[in-house]
């Protein structure tokens, strides 16, 4: 398996602070449990795509030694990955920091896209051989993955993060930079109550998935 750098951005699974738009359906504890599942599932996908030592989980709202960091410590020990605290800035600067810390061209993802699998991650990394940037646009107008062969903060500047304009504005930045880009697939993520039905429709990959999806379905 060819190794490549992979950064994963994740919030600490604190009830009331993650998956807030799903709290009316799941409750604060249920939304936090779903978030933990998505982080874990993302890490399972990551280690199937690249070497564990090439993976960094960039964490927010939790730092080493704080109680809410325990979940991330478990992830690090189980998967053999590195942990780094995300800088306190907007999403664009946090993604830029993750890319800038890589030893070579790599990818940045979140934990909200269950469509991501190891094959798609490797396909995105391969695309960087012929493009300066690779993106996986999301159905909601954002994107679930960004990879870059060059590092330039302008790619992430003046973007209306959290809106349906993110992907379109990013394409405008790429045009201004003169960068070629690739978009191997369009994906969807878990953000709204309707997305839960799509999650429930995915093949069950292991016992943990069965248990967590069962809990989601009964709340």
C-alpha cells in the first residue's frame, strides 16, 4: 500500500456541541454518540487507505489532559495515529494548517462523509499527480475532501464557510491561482435529519455499526 499524508479534522464528541442540527431527532447524547461513530468509522477507512503513521487526527474543543480528550486518546492508541490540536481559527485556516504540516502532497477530510472509502481516498491522492488540487464536492454546496500538491493560503481565503457557496467560491480561487483541479466524485454527508435515513441504508460494516445505527433508529 502506497503511503500518503492524510489529515482528519474532528471536534470532540461533546453533547450539545456536535451534530447540533440532529439534536431534535437524536437528543444531545445521541448526536454525540453518532459523532463518535462517524469519527471511528472515518479512522477505519483512513487506515485502510494509507499507513497509520501517515494519518493525523486534528482535534478541536479538547486538548491533552482534559477529560473530553479521552476519546481521541483511545482513537490514537487503537489505530496508531498521531494527534494534533487544531488552531483556533476558521475552517479554511485549519485546513491550510493541516496541509502545510504535511511532508508532501496529501488530503484533508472531515468525519461527516460515510461515502468515503479507501479506494476513493487513494483515487483522490492519485489525482494529485496531474492536478494541483483535488476536491470532493458535496451535495449541499460544500466539499468533503481537499487535497493539494501546492500550499497557498489564498485557496481558503474569503470563503463563506458553512454555506452552499463554498464549492463554487473555491473553484473561483482555483481559477485565480491558475491551478488544475480534479473532482473524482460528488458525495453527501451527515448533517440533517434526512441524512440519517441514507446512513441507515448503507451496508452494515461491522457489529459496532449495527449497534450504533440501532440506537439512532430507536431514538
